[in-house]
C-alpha cells in the first residue's frame, strides 16, 4: 500500500524528494497511510475539488480489499 501511494505522489509532485509516506496499524485489519508532501505540492496532490485524492483513496481501497484489510489515506 505504502509503495502505491508513494509512486503516485512522487509522479505528481514538483518536489518528489519531499514526499514521505508512513503506514500505521490502527485496529484489527485497519491501516492508516499518512502522506506528507511539500506545501507547494499539496494542491496538486489533492486536485480540483479533491478528485486526485479521492482517486488515490479508491485505488488504496481496491488494493486493500485484495489483502482483506481496510485502508484510509490522510494527506498532511
């Protein structure tokens, strides 16, 4: 999961070196992925009306279903 988010974020960001992804286990079978980017790249990562962020969340959800877990994405 972490690698998927990192790949997408680095592809979109103007400062790919500033992209940091952390994965935290919350409950049983639920994972929170935290994405940190340069403040100048936040708009690109979130997208217009949150469309890019929503698409990333959908891709994560699909990958998580294959693993039998639940995942949520937080953009910091």
